[in-house]
């Protein structure tokens, strides 16, 4: 595996995989529960439970695909690309099914439909995105070059989510004579799903095709390494779970995922019913997130060089915990502009931009740190395990939406938030509780995550030492061959 810088062209193609992933996750996390609950009339708890039940299958398929791709042998296509080339068609078809259920289904049938295709879509996504993330982790052995690669991945992910957000609210979920708020228009969702599916399908194949130039430079399983089997899957899991640094990253990811997921699930409810914004206003949140994610792209690499990855994680997760919550906290305290005033949206946008920068930097840092953990595990166990290691990130990128959607759905029913509600007509006490659950409550998991990130111990110096040992071992193997 070459230590030279990775071509920018390859990084850009690699980032397209994250673009596709984020279009699906944006659509699923921000729109699915709103669609099934407020448009199709499914109770919020059931609308949130469907995607969550799919996590049971993700908990199996994510590490399974990770271990399988780690041990897969193909001199022509490498360990990752065969999976990436097989996945786009089933991913796209299952996504379309979720947003195009047959007419006339009962609530029970609608719930079953949601569960069935949520499981299928997430399983097919695993087939692509675990090998894709593992590819990013193994493209470079350089401590800081990895941060650069993951910055492109993070920026690609932002472009997908922001593009889906702005374009859908500008051209799809627009006001009509019957629906002043286009997000409540049942005819808009199928149109949006076809548009999103087309972009995702093209992006997935471009990413796989555009990164194939790295295949000759990537690690292959050693001759004495057994192929995939269930016993080997268990041994692979045991090996990574014994790694203290990995466990702290894993627990931090889980807790941040809860915060991200709940905020994502509440997002459209907050915009529509708490802040009483229209889609023509909501679409401009892209300005705040663009500022934040571009800042992450340019500054994460520099922060890692100046402060290293652990300190960057701690500051970023703490900032993310508070910035996105501050508008509601200030509203509760009586220090935030009232709904309908000119100052309201710009004030929300400022905090949104800082929150986006924080989560962007955090994501880049954790993704880069996982590649360093892969080096540590190779030194201990003699094999590259990016697939297994990044399967956790893939799992939690889906878990945050699923867990968050489920918890948000249960919360909406507990506070008796009505289905088919109209902005401005929901009881004030219910709207107040929506704000409390969206912001002050969601700070807690992120702050606990910071405690786990504090336990991460790899740094530039310790990584250089273990990298030197790996290089010496490789040189010794070559001399003995």
C-alpha cells in the first residue's frame, strides 16, 4: 500500500459514495416518519418502530459484510469493489418501495410494508457502505493523509444531504392550493423518491468505478489467512472488541448517534410546528450547514496537526451538544426572537452553522481515528480489519436515524402530538414539550460521548511507533520470502 498522497480525483470519487449514502439517510431520517405519520396516518410510535426493528438485522449484516470483505480474495477487483458493484440496484429498488407503498393498505399492512423494505434497504446499503468506508480507511497509511481522505468523504456526504434538502424543498415540496406546507402533500413524496433514487444509483457506480485505480495498491489477505466463515467472523469481532481505543470510539459513536438521530427525527416537526417555518424558509438551512461543513473540510486536517485527534474529538462533540440546542434553550429562557419576526430565521441559522461545523469535524476525526486503530489491530493480530472496524460506523450511521426515529416517535405519542396536525393549531403545551425533548434532552447523550472519547489514547507519536513496527515486520517478511 503506497504511502504517497492519494490523487484528488480519487478522493472526489470516493466522496461520491458518501453523497449517495447521505441522500438516502437524509430522506429516511428526515422524511420517512413525517410521511408515514403526518401524511399516511400511521401512529408515530409505529412509524418510528419500523426502521428501528431493522437494526436487529443491521447488527448482524454490518459485521458480517465487514468480515467477509476483509477476507475476500480477488486480484483483479480487490477486497471491496465486488461488493460495491453488486449493491446499487437492490439498494435503489428497496428505497423506492418505502416511499411508494400500494394504495389502500390498512395500518397493519402499512406497518409491515415499512418494516419489510426498511430491513431490505438497510441490508443492501450495508453491502455497499461497509466496504466503501473500509476502502477509505485503507487507501493511505499516513496519519494525516487519512484525515484528508475522510474530509472528502464528509464533504461528499454533506453535498448529498444538503442537495437533497434544498432541491426537494425548492422544486418538490412546494406550496399548492390544497397544501400550504408542501411537506404535508402526499403526492410529493413519490416524486421525490424517484429523483433521489436516480441520483443515488449514478453516484454509487461512479464511486466504485472512479476508485478502482487504488486496487493494485491496497492490501490483500495473506496466503495463510482463512476465508470467510462464521467462526472466523466471531474471531474477527473478538479481536476488535479487545481493543480499548476501539471500544471508546464505539461507545462514543453510539451516544452521539442517539443525539444526532433524535434531532434528525424531530427536525421537520420543529421547523413546521415549533418555529412555524415554511418549506421556502426551511430550504435555506443549507446556508448554515454549508458554512459548517466547508469549515470542517478545511480545518479538521489542520486541527489534527495542531491539537491531534483526541482533543479535536472532545471539543467538537461538546460544541455540537450545545450549539444546535441553544435556540430552543434561549427561547425557553425568553431570549430568542418570536415566531414570524425577521430576526428568527437568521438567529437559528447562526447556531445551526456552528453545530454543523462541530459535527463535521467530529465525523472526520472519528473516521480518521478508526484507520489508525486498524494499524494497531494489524500489529496485534497480523491482519487488516477495516471492514469489521468500519462496520460499526456504518451501523451507527443507520442506528442514529433508527434509534432517534423510534425515540422521537414514542416521545411524540407520549406528549400526545396529533397526527395530521396543522401548524399554529397544536396546543401550546404540546409544542413546548416538543422543544424540550428536541434540544435540552438531546444534549445529555453527546456529553456522555465526550467522556468516552476522552479515553481514546492513540496519537501521532504512538501511531508513528506502531507504524514503524509494522513496516519492520513487512520488511522482514519480504527478506524471508
